C-alpha cells in the first residue's frame, strides 16, 4: 500500500494529467463509453437528477455550514449551489488550470473561493468542515486508511462526507476493468471501490444512508436491441433503477451488484 509521500508524488503526475488531459486511446475509449453510454443511461432514466436531489437533501440547511468541495475541478454540477448557499465554501482541486476557471465563476460570491492544492498536503491547512462533498473523488486515493484519517482530521465535530464513486464489486465490471487497466493512462489514481474499501468506510464512519446505482439498470442499453417502443424501454429502465435505488439501501448483495455508490457518512 502506498505511503503518503508516494501518493503526494503520484498526485503531481495526476495534476499534470488533468491540466493537459493527455489520454491514450484506451482511456479515451473508456471515457467515451462512460460519457456516451453510462451517462446517457443515468440521464435518460433519471439517475443523475435523483442523485443530485438526494445530495441537496443531505446538505440540509447550508446557511451555517463550512463546506469543502473536494476534487471539484472547474466546478461540478452542485459547486455553485454550494457556493451560493453555504456560510463558507472552499473548492479544492489539484489542477491550478481548473481552479482558475472556478475562481472566475466564484468572483462575485464573497464567502467562496477555490484553491489549487493537494488534500493530503500541508499546503492545505483548512479544517473544521461541516460538509466535505466528494463527487467522483474518493476513489482517486490508493491508500484508503490515509484518506479516511485525513477526512476525519478535516471534519468538524458531527461533520459529514457526501460521496459518489464507482464500484468494482460486480463480476462483469470487475472483468472489464481488469482487461482495461493495463492500458489505462490514469490507472495510478483510479481505484474503484472494492468490498474491502466499502467496509473500511463503514468501520470509520456512521453511514447514515447509501444508494447503489447502475445495478440492474446498467443493462438498459441492451433494451435497444429489442423490438419494443422507446416508452416501454424507459418504463423498464426506470423500474430497474428504482429497484437498485431502494434495495441497495438495505441489501449489501444488491449494493455490490451496482456500478456506483453514493453515501452520507457522519464522523463518529
């Protein structure tokens, strides 16, 4: 398992990667699949909107909260919502290019700023956050123990982490990722959650709510091969998603059949 110093060195390369976005063919192909296929599935059957609505619910009243938007790049879907409503907002990302763009968006919000720094580094001393929002971020850390320790160190008493990350717990996805990984240009900082990862978070935090996404519904694209109406396809897809969403909240086997997980984790 990588040490903190090794992770900091890797993150210098990660910064360069996201500043220049130099992807090899395999990574471009995977990104295209993820954006054009998986994101379209999430959008078409309402998964994206439901996730964002759930996160807003988990945020609660932001007026007295200090918020860290971890790994926000130039701003995610809810960055400006957080910045406009929180008592204090800090967007944090490795990429100074992306952070410059986010600061331009935040220039008229006096209680908000964006910082280019490494979350694990002493270059980012801020702490006592009521909310750490980590959308598609926690799986970028190879050493979960170091990340969990830093999250706890940065959280205020009773603070929460709101996360959204890919899972590598269903067999088909594990096989695909195993085949893809040797060719992946960003493999050094891409670590989808395993069952072991999930259990570490479960031990370190009180997981107050969790939802799995793209379990049954990841097969939605196969419906396009069937001679049925678009309306019927959407009906089936939405039903599959609803079953994933509801059953994954209480059933670990159902959660682990999913491709993504979102969690509300409170500091113990």
